[in-house]
C-alpha cells in the first residue's frame, strides 16, 4: 500500500509531494495527495496547502462516508521516498478517527 501512496504522490504539483491512502483490511477506500487549498475548512491552519492525509479524509466526507474512517489505516508516503510523518495538525485529525498510521 505504501508503494501505491508513493505513486499517488506524483499527482501533486507541490515541492514535497505526498500521497495518502486510507484502507481497511488492505482494501483502499480513499486517496489523497497534497495540493493547493481551495476551501477554508480543509488544510493546515492559515497555510495555502492541504496535506495528503486531509485530502483523503476530505474525500470520505464528500462521499458521506466519514464513519468508514474510524479505526482505518492510513498509508502516507513521499514521491522521493523521504520521511513522510504527518504534521501535528494532521495527527490530530488521524487521532480523532483512531487511525493507524504507516508512513515512509
């Protein structure tokens, strides 16, 4: 699943390209990558980017499937295979849904 997150990261046009896949029982449910922020609710505080983790969570919200996030596993990876540990803001969201985090 991490390899799939790395491949997804290449869709980003940000300097540090990250991809995230939320899965349950090794089945991908929602995907996201970091991108420019287009909505005031989503993103990291005042910054102009939305992180890959929040983009994947946002996809679940838009699909009306927020309940599927609870207890899921999220895989987060960078396109250059560098460290991709979620920031404090993203960690708070992941903790809200009691997600297991696997990152490069």
